[in-house]
């Protein structure tokens, strides 16, 4: 799909009506008010079938990222300080 076709489809993608718009002058305004009901529905559906554990690993093959990482990686199994 070309980028122009993607933008054309994105232009017609609507999650909610504009008359339900949040008050943008409010400092506690929800900036994601348009897709909020979709994300809430997905979250409740996913939580029925998949429970996140405390030990979840995501590596660079899962999420491509080409920027500099500012934090250090801690790998206890390869500790060489001994």
C-alpha cells in the first residue's frame, strides 16, 4: 500500500463523534478521548485470555528500534564483577 493510499484511509478512520469532544482547556483533559473506548474494549478483551506476568521480555527483534538506548542492560547471568 502506498503512503498516499494509507493517508486516504486514515482520513476516513474515526473512533468517535466530534460532538463528544473533551474540553481541551481543562488541564486534566484526556488527550486520547477519541480512541479511548476502543482501547478499553481491547484491553478488557485481551485481559480475559492473557494475563501479563512480572517477567515479560521484549527484545530488539520484537520491536525494531534504531536510536541510542540511554539505560544500561542488567543481565544477572553474565555478571563479571566477581
